[in-house]
C-alpha cells in the first residue's frame, strides 16, 4: 500500500505542476477521499486536511481534479518563517517543508518498520511530528526557532493534536530525557545544506544502547541545483558509511523545494549495524 501511495503521489505532483497557474510561494495538493490510487484511512486524510486548515502558512485553498483525483489545493507563503529560521547561528537549513502527504507517508513507513516514536528534528511547522501523532507514535518536534515553535503550539491547540513542540538546539538536546525505546529520527535538512552537521551531532550524542533500536531518516537530493562531492544516496552516502548505518528503505516524495524538479526528494531509512 505504501509503495502504491508513494508512486501515485509523485504522479499527482507532476500532473499538478503541469496544470498549476498560480503564483503562490508554496503549493501542494491532498486527495479529498480514499481511493484505489490513495488507499488511505479517511480519518487520517481528514486529519491531514485539518493540519493545513489550521496552519497559518496557508492562505488559500480550492478544490481541483488532478489526474482524475479530487483534491484540495493549498497555497501558502513561508517567507516570514524562512527569514526567521536563518537568523539563528545554530540553524542548519532554512524552513522549507516537505508536502503534508509526503510527511504522512514517511511516518507510515516508520510504523511499518516497527518504530514507536517520531523525533522530528529541525521540525519547522511540525508536520512530521503531527503525522506521527495521528498514526499513534509518541511524537516530538525539536526546533531551534522560537517563531516556528510558537506556530507549532498554535497548530497543536487549534487541531487538538499535541505533538510535543520543543524549542531547543537538536545537537545539544538530551534525548535521554524522552525515555525513548524504538525512535525514528527524521533529519530536517539536506546534507548539502548543513544537514550533515546536524545529523552527525545527533548521532554522536545518542547513547550506544539507544542506537541499537534507532532509525535515522535522511532527506536526500539529486538536483543539479546543489553542488556537492558526495553524489551517493542523495548526498548522504559518506555519512551513512562512516556511521555504520544500513539502508532499510528509500522512497522519492514531493517537497516544497522539489516542486519544479523532475526528480523528487529521496527519503532514506537507515539503522545502525
């Protein structure tokens, strides 16, 4: 089911890109109902729409049939939050989110792999942690920017879904205080944009006992827009090898930054060996 949803979301995004004539800073589409192409629990789909409806970065929405799928299109602007996020000396990448449905898919993969907690690192507006919460995970959103954490808290309140926003430097944060058992850490940043520093710091500070049960999820890019020496695994190959990580699964999904690209963002699920 997950592979079907992933493939069809990429197709949907390509069709949407071809037809989109708006001028918003960000845009994404979410199917309105469960279907053969998107066999998603209707309650979960409704919760994804709830997140968009309660999130002030989206200022407009409208229904559109895309590739024979009835969808709601959400248009938004993240410039305010993007500017705030780069003002922190310890910030590793400006706020630029994945699609909401992509966030749902990657947390669904973590559930399929039998992880029980979602740690959304560099969490932005907290969409991965939110998806983890609606899927039954213990969820935590770690974000250094106070404005984004306030945004997360407002979404928690208005959606009645508490995904535990925490304002902290993810590298310095003591994860032992969360009493984690089988966590999946989602690293919010491309390797080429400073995500490698963020990931290395977190891995270094994880207790060896916890590492045995931990998944690290990387967002990778093969876009020519980014110049980097390591072209393997979307820029993460060297870090994966140096930290004795084994790839369990990878999937390509739409993100805000890949909207106009042919190849979408790769999400790489790894574990320590």
